[in-house]
C-alpha cells in the first residue's frame, strides 16, 4: 500500500472490522481442516458430501479473508473523504 501525503488515514473502526472478519475467516479455515480430517479419519455415510461441506467452508474462508484484506488496504481517494459518499465510517 502506497501512502501519499494528504491521504486520509484509515479509520480505526474499519481496521477493527477487517480484523474481526479476518479472524472469522481463519476460524472457518480451521473448521474446513477439521472437516477434512474427520472425513479421512472417520466413516462418513457419504464421502463426497462430506468433502463438499469442507470445500464450502474453505470457499467461505477464502472469501472472508479476501474481504478483510480489501477492507484493511482501502484508502479513500485523494481529496475525498470516502469513495462512498454515504459511508458512515467516514462521516
């Protein structure tokens, strides 16, 4: 992330929210790993269905971590307080 002189700092609330979302994504990643291990070590009734559940958890984790990364790196455009005029975080 390149910070230019005059850029507005990223609000603390946005940093905190992105950290919470990142933690949720990492927890979902751990859940996906547990599901895979339980599928391999256990005797599920339907292996493809169990692996699909793990894949969906992994996909959710990737989406959450990507969203957290995007929020963490967001910078308002120069000369404007926000890229979204109705965003309550920048008021």
